[in-house]
């Protein structure tokens, strides 16, 4: 094993963990003042819930010995046989537990992203059960399909750091949750503008910083692939930020600060599946595309009157779709190469299959989870209209984000 690679992956694991508090600040600033603490609690609590679930059974389901290309076995339940001193099957250079904890941070942030779809209206009890079920039934199988020896990875679908596993699954799951949980009281009637723009920018900045661990760490070594992923990540993000600001300036007549932060996140999302497979110039194209298609997707969903509170589908779902498709379009241009014997047309087909499979699985299973919770939890998954009017900070937690 290599001590340098091990140190790099442990450092990247810490960087990726920081992304979830980044989501907390980003989402917390986007909601109304009376829901800020409750919204941040969703992200912070996800760290605790998934941090336990991943050790007990999540890692084994996602990365354990393959069962039919669909799911991992429970052979590694409770991390039995997952060594802190010996390498595992996914890298000869780092301890198996180093790989496990790196992947744990991905499993943590993904359901935290989904919570933006039902911000300001879900009961905390429903949220807790939702997170356990979602990471078990949606995330773990998808991670196995792509990275754990499952059928999508074996087919040849490329996903360097989570375009399908993390972002398409979060975005499509968010769309299902938003549709089934229902709109906020007063949606598109009263103002629901972000209450704290500096918090939004802080959250986006923490995400950008942590994303270097997310993407460059996915090389699983401190090498040239990690270096390229680091460079392409920053490049695409910068391009998307500029593009989103230009779009808001052109169509909304003002260069939006929240738009700049959102555009940066869209660029981070879009480059994720391609970061280790393309060079800097394709990264600029991917970032430009993310700024355009994600901006358009957010506007489209608003016109359709779907209350995805914090634009998870538009930014993560559509950004992930564009990034996964762009991986097929640009793989091997400026860095890496197409797999031997695979044409570009075939690779694009594999990417489309990966997009369809991950989107379909995440949407359907998330919908089933929410439907079950609506019948199982007394009174359903939503707070009452009176509790929603007071705000989730007080109605669910008895605490306010601000004492004014």
C-alpha cells in the first residue's frame, strides 16, 4: 500500500464531509427565515443517520461481493472483514477502510441534496425515516450498479465521481418527492425569496472547496488523474458560474448573486461524471452547457408549478444528465481515452442507458418510499398548515435560527 495515496484519500474524505455542511448553509440561506434552522438540521442530521447506516449495512449493500450485478451481499455487514490495515478489492494502494470512509461521504451528501425538494414542509419524523430508506433502497443499489461491480459498470457506462449515482439519483428522487409531498402553502402567491444571500454564497463556496476531494479523490490515488480531475472541476465550475450570471442578466435583467452561487453548483454537478475522462477545454464546454440547461430547467419547473423548493431537479438532476451525456461526447478529448474497442457512438449509448436506469430507479423508488410514509405516519409526511405558517424551526424543533 502507498502512504501518500492513503493520506490523500483520507484528506479527500474530510473534504467531501465538509460538503454536507456546505449544503446546510446553501439550503439554509435559500429558505425563509422561519425555516432556516430546520433546513440546516436536515443536512446535519443526515451526517449522523447515514454515518451509522453505512457502517451497519449500507457499505456492504453498495460495495460488498456482487449478487447478480444488482446488489452487494451482506458479507461485510458492520464492516466485518473491512480492514484498516489491508487493501480491499477496489484499490491495492489504500486500506479497505479508507475506501469505505471515502464512499461514506458520498452516501451522506446524496440524500442531503434530496431534502431541498421538500424543504419548509416535511415533518422531522418523516424525514428521519425517509433518509434511512432512501440511502438503503435508492443509493446503495445504484452505487453497486456503477461502482461496486454491478451491471452498469460492467456494461461500460462511465461515471468518474457520481453524475448518475449522486446527482441524477438526487435530482430525480427530489422530483418524485416534490410531486408527492405537495406544494408549500402560498407557493407562487407569496414571496419565498432566499432570506440570507451571504449564507447561500458561503454554502456554495464550501461546496466548491470540498468538491475537489469529491472529484480528484475519486482517482483513489495522488496522481495525474487526480490532478486532471482537480483542474477540470475548477474550470467547468468557473464556466458555469459565468454562464448562469449571463443568463440571469439577459433574461431577468439583473446579474443575480444567488444565480452565481447556483451556477457554480451546476458546474460542479455537470463535471463530476467526466472529471477524470476529459481535459480542460471540454470542461469549459461542459460548464457552459450546465449554465444554460440548468438555468432553463429551473425556469421550466417553475412554469409547470412544481414546488421543488430549492431547485434540486434543475441543478442536480438535469446537471447530472448533461454531465453524464457529455462524458460520452468528450471522453478522451484532452485527457484519457475511449475504452479499447468501444466507439464514441457506443459510449454515448452506454451513457444514455446509465442515465435512464439511474433516473428511473431513483424516481420510482423515491415515489414508493414517500407513498408508504404518507400512509404509515399518522397525519402523513407534512406538517399542518398552522405549523407551516409558524415555520419548521419552532414547530419541529422549538428553536429559532435567529433571536431578533
